[in-house]
């Protein structure tokens, strides 16, 4: 199953400390725990108004929005139907994704009940 993760960034390498100031999003597609593609999507519009109106293209089809833990934004203001907001202590995007995937997979494994 293909999963898309949006990560706010200024350069595609590090998470942006404040999602509201990110110049774009790295959208990472993951399948079977492996990164299969990455796409840089720049933020359009200005910083006023509803954030999701500026981010709609980047977040289209994404299941997860991965934010830096120190970001002071209220995650409730970012929630959209079908998008889970996750915080990470990692600042390097590849490490943050791996941490998220490890946590997600272990959670799914722990919830699985097989006869």
C-alpha cells in the first residue's frame, strides 16, 4: 500500500522549524516501508489567511503531515480529513521518516492479532 508523507522544508534535507514559514514540502511516497519517490512542491501564495489554502497542492493525497516537535503551531489548526499530524524530534528529513515508519510499523504489528 502506497503512503504519502508531507514534510515542510526549505531545502528538502531538513524539516522547517515552523511549518508556517516553509518554502515548500517534500512529499515522500512510501511502499512496504521503503521510500519509492520524492517530490518537491513549493508553497504558493502569501503567509496570511488559512494555511491549508496555500498548502493544498502539497498535501493532496497525503495521509501524514510530519512536523518538527519544536514547531509551536497548534496541530488542531492543521488537521484535515484523512491527514494525520505527527511530530518528530528529528530535524533531518530522512531520519524523521525512518523514525516515523519504525513507530508506525511497530504499532501496526502490536495491533495485529493472528490465530
